[in-house]
DNA sequence: TCTGGGGTCCTAAGTCGG
DNA sequence: TCTGCCGACTTAGGACCC
């Protein structure tokens, strides 16, 4: 999808169409998640610190992400992709590979282009947003094609033309080449894909290691046989928070770690998984990051067990100077079974030299502490309260004025623009933040009555040969 | 006002058991 | 019994992606 989050916000808020829109964290340490194409003209791009974006584009609209909205649009798009093939591999909310051969939906360039055109029309009709399509014989080339196609376009890479097409491109074009690898290669005199192809596999392996060097050499020739894989099992679950101001108080650090452990376990349980290795992540005041991990005797989804493992790991970390970010994660995931828990408890009693029936930590065996009152929130100003109750960009409903969204809040007031997807740009009104007629609301669908695509695509003649993949763009 | 959050994969060093 | 080798596993960090 093209500039996905920003495009979705523009579709939801008619007054923002054609205007620079930046979606991301609005706190003092936020970064840009997505900038609309209008904002990109000011030099704003993904992963840029929000403060820098504001300097470059002071008049842009700045919004926090609304994942519930993006997920619902994503579901609609993925449903369409699923009609093309049983093999759909989502990369994110707004990007996926589709194996058209496995779906027998296309067997040559002409039929691939036809299905690509139909797909783009379908996405536009159902979601109101534009997506770009890359068609090629492998995932790597389909991805490159979709990058070239955007915004709002389609690109096909014909088999046999890969080598010539890739040769002049910068090494960064290839998947897996980020800033560090590109720098490494540049110091060795390689800046284009052609340089990689000519360097030879042995040289690349020497520079980058066996796995990376080998795969890069193959990719430089356009060779990539990674299959499209549907249904990937998650391998880890983690949560992390960056604090607006560095934490110095050791007690506070400890309570934050416990909160994160609880949140991590909630996510773990929602996924009906358990995990065996607990990971603590600490980013210090100087941005240096370290991780500490501990592997348990067996998988767990007990919040007390994860909390205490994380707390033990914290003991081994020096936090003097301040903590910028804390994270807690769990890896070594297993499908949860009750037996795992009992085995874990018995094993720990044995390891602690405790007889059966003696519980080391009485409170740890229950979940009574889950959801308990957190550390008291510090004194919070009216501004922060208003911003939390009325986050910029979120939907609201007013008893007499109808559906709208929060344009801003402060000084006891909240400013709302009354408009909705499909309406004309709306009027702005201001209310007291405790106005009883004003309530938070769920996002409205971007297209009120989407056309019926339940019989799309019309079946094509079965074919034996030809491959295709399609990707849609997200973050350029 | 410098640098989010949620992941994946790879490498390298150390430990441990056979 | 001592030594060496090998593979599996654990831990930490780095790079990359969206």
C-alpha cells in the first residue's frame, strides 16, 4: 500500500487530502512511521525523529497511529490477495507476497499484468486506497518491482532481464543490505549490484560471512529461490517502552520491568503460547543497548515467573547514568500446555532443594497480582490528561454535531473537526474537555458500501508454467 | 528536543556431555 | 583415566526489515 498509514488517515479525514500528513509518535522521542507523499516533498521520511520532521514541515498534520483502523483495512486487502492464491505471505500490515503460480491465477506476463491491474482496481474499490504491484519470478524481484511501481503503479520484471536490470542499481537495493553492510561494501570498493556480481562469491563470503555473503552473491545475479510461505509461527514475543525522560530511580526501573513483563505475558497468552527464555533489554542514556537472557527449565506463561526472571536479569545491569528504554521479551516459544506449568513448578522446587508442597513464593503461584494497581502515576498536568483522553487524530462522536476527529487539545479545551470518510471537508468546533456530549468513537470504514468481490477473480484456464509474485509498497 | 516498536536471522564465544 | 573432538545449547550482540 502506498504511504499506508498516512493514506488511511487522509481517506478518513477529507480535510487532510492533498496536505502533508505525518503519522508517528508525538512524544519528545517519537519518530516518523509514515509520511504522506506531500510531506515527503519537505524531506520527511520514515524513521526520522519527529522533532526533525516538525522543523522540515511545520505546517503538516501530525497524528498518532491508529492500528485498529490500519488492521481492518489490511484484513480487507489480505482477503483479496487470498482470492488469488492459497500462498499469501504477509510481511506487515501493508505488504505481502502472493504466489500466483500456486493459485493458477496467472501463467505468463500478459495474464500476470491483467490480474495485477484487477487487483489494484479491487483494492481501490474496497478500501479507497491505492496499492502498488510488482510482478516477477521471485520474491526479491517482485519486491524491487513494487518499489519501482510506487506510488500507485505496477511494474513487471520479465524473466531474462534481471541481471541487466540489477547491474547498475546501488547495493542497498538488495534485501538484507542496510547501512552497515553498504558501508562495509563501499570500503571494499563495491557500490553497485554489478560490483557484487563481479567480486565473486569467495570475496563476499570473506567480507560478510558465509550466510550473508553467499546469499548476496546469488541475489546479485537475480537468483532467489525463497518460497512464498503462508502461516509463519511467531518465534518471540516482546514489548518495550522508551521513556520521555531517562529513568534514574532504581526502584522505578524495577517496577517498569515488572509492568513490561506483565504486558509481555498478556500478549503471549493472547497468542496461546508459552516461552522458555526470558530476555531483558536495556537502552541506556547514551543509546548503548544491552540484552540479558535466562532460559527456564520449561516453557511458561505465568506472569510471576516471567516477572521474577526479568527482575533477576535486571540485577546484573548497571543503570547508573539513566535508562532510556526497557524491554521484556520471551523466546523459545511452545504451544501452551498445563503440564508445562506443573513440570516447571516441580523442577524449581527440586532445584531450590524444597520438599514437595512447600511453595517458595506463595504469591507467585496465583495471578492475584495481575492487574493490580500500578505504581501511582506521577502528578500529571491538565495538558497531558487532555492529550490522553483526546489523542490527536482519534475519532469522536458529538450528540448534535455527529462524527469527527480530534484536531488538538489543551487548556481544558478539545478542538474537533466534524467530517468523515466520503464527506466534504468539515467545520472545526471547540469544546470543554469534559463536555458530556462528546465521546470517543470507533473509526468508520473508509468506504461505506464496498462493491462485492466475492466472485473475483473469474477463474482462468489452468496452467502449468510461469511464476509470479506481487508485493505492495509500504515504507520507501 | 536525535534516534519507536515489534520482529527475524546470523555470528561468535563459552559450556557441557558423549 | 586422560585427552581431544564434535555437536548441541546458551548467551550476547549486531544488522536488517517494516
